[in-house]
C-alpha cells in the first residue's frame, strides 16, 4: 500500500494517473539486478520506475 508520494508536482500528477497515490495498492513485480529499475503493478497499470522515482514512493 502506498503511504506517500513525495516528488515534484508534475510527477505526482503523472503517477496518480497511473494509480500510484496514497492508500492505493502497489505490488512490486521485479527489481532489476542493479536495482536501477523497479517493475510495479497498480490496479490500472504495470509500470517500470527508475530507482530515483521509486525512492519517492513511501509504502507500508
């Protein structure tokens, strides 16, 4: 579950459109071997996030 999203406002809006927002379900599908890409699933999308952006998403 997403606890918080703390990045620039335009990116917060983009993530919200993909289903990443506080209290939303978020499932980590895979992390690349060098931990530079995180593959996640929300109710509405499958997303590949760079490590810097993934670090902006707080989870419970």
